């Protein structure tokens, strides 16, 4: 038996195949081809799965199902994307149906960080812990809650930790609010703040590494911070402060 799994992010995608015991047999990481829209992304994922299956001699007849993790909001019961702020144009997309048709096996969609929380609860840091929360920081920010060993959904999209407001009247967030945790601590927002600071003072290892302000990413800021760059450390401390507020809020809920 084989099970397919994919984590669809705004920046990168991870595909993997696991056996019936949950052991990962193989995986692939690649850049999300956002510029081609959802059609290009889905085609790239299917191609990746088929290449992994061919390379590891896994026939399609052994595929028992596909698990799909993606940013939300989404409807896990209908297998449909409602809105993904980091993947414009995906509204209403029936992801589960696409992969079910492609591999002739059931497919299940859920919020990527919900699945991460469930994975940690069953096979990671949350083993033997009944109640836990997880926070994922990447292109965006999200989270998951496990209560009594089961994923907590609330009214369908619980644990959108990235959209708690930690700085009233702060930066615009793609969700439409201002000062959300995601607008201050995600990789995207770290890069945005770095570019804003560099417009005022370009003397930084960040710019030396990126070469152009428009090309600055969160990775450039992280690299410069490790080298004790003053601006990078300033951004990192700001980010840590807001992230700490967000984590404290989660703990106290």
C-alpha cells in the first residue's frame, strides 16, 4: 500500500509517498509555479507524484489515497479551497476531486497547519499529550489545535493564529485586517520590512547578499542576522517581539 501526500505552500511544494505504517518512502521539494496559476501548480504536483512512483517502482494500483495540505480558509468536507491569500485565483478549486480523479483513489484536503498539528500529535512532539497547539511560520502563518487527541475545527476554520491582531493599526494584511501576526512575522512580511528599512539606509549585509532591494527575502535577513548585521538583528528582534505576543495569546486562550 502507498499513500500520497502534498504540502502546497505559496513559495514551495513538498510531495511525498508513505507506506501503510506512515513511513515516508520518498519525497521531493520544488518551487511553487504560482505564475502559471492553479492549473500549472496542480500539473507540477501530479508530475512529481508520477516521477516518484516511477523511480521507486510504485504502481498506481497500490495508491490508497492522497492527503492534501494547503493554506485556508477551505472546506475540508467538500475538498474545496475557499480562499488562499498566498495563492490568488484558487477560490472554489475542488482539490480533492482533482487528485481523486488523477489517481483513482480517495483524496482528502485540510489546512496544512491542521495536518502538521495532527502529525505532531500522533508521531512528533505531541505524542502522549492529549491537548496541544502548533504554530507554523512560513510564507504565511497558521496553526492547529488538538483536543483530546482529535483535531479541533471550531466552525470550520479554527486556529487561524496568523490573523490575530497584535499591533492595532499596523501593516495591511492580505486578509483585509491591519496588524495581524502574519503581516508582521511571516517570511513575506520580514522581507517587506527589510526592503522598507533599506530604502532609508542601504548599508547592510542584507543588501550585499540580495544585491537588489527588490530581491530581498526573509532568508537574506536570517543570513545577515547570523553575521550580527545591525539592521537584520533589529528586524529579527521586532519579529520575535510580535511573535512572542502571538504565542502568549495562544497559550492564554
